[in-house]
């Protein structure tokens, strides 16, 4: 084989290998990143009152609580333009922040509405919160 042809084949194999490896690792990284910020409601670790939740603190687990909307805070828009609704839910003794993504639709809730919330229990800047999609907050009649 000609020396230049061998060099061409070697460089081509190197480029294809690099592209394949980067595709494999970027897919794995994107998958793990999406898993860290989202939750799977089929893997609910338990149903709690808000008082029990704040007492047991099952961090980074999917939970379910029920309570009344005690505050509707101003929406938060991230630097990337994603919109999040912020609500406070109370069980009469304690309250917790609900930080929900409006990506799949906003919730139409007002103070006093009774709701059921499933989501990921987490701590952000020294405050406990439940992260979920706004469209998945259920109003209880």
C-alpha cells in the first residue's frame, strides 16, 4: 500500500473512533443529567403529611403530599428561559415550597385550593422543596 493511503486510512479510523466515543459518552451524560432533575412518579417512596416529610427528610426521593395552597409566588424564569411556578402548600402545621416546571403546562391554582403533589423532595439553598411538573399537581375536591 502507498504510504499516503495508509496515513489516510489511519486518520479516518481515528476520526471515526473519536466521533463514536464522544457520541456514546455524551448520550450517557445527557441521560444521567436528565435523571437528576426529573422524577419518576411510578417510583414513589412514600406518602407523607408535610410535617412528616420535613421530619423524615427523604432527600432526592419521589414523594407524595396533600395540603392546601397557602401562597402563590411570582413565577421564576431561568437564564435559559424556562418558566417555573412557585407555590407553598400547608398541612395546617408546616408548609413547603412547590417548585414546578411549566414545561408541560401551568397549574391554575389559588390560595385555599386543596392539592395532591407528587415529586422529588430536595433541598435548595437551605430550603426544602418539592420539584415536579405543574401539570401534575392535582386539585382535590
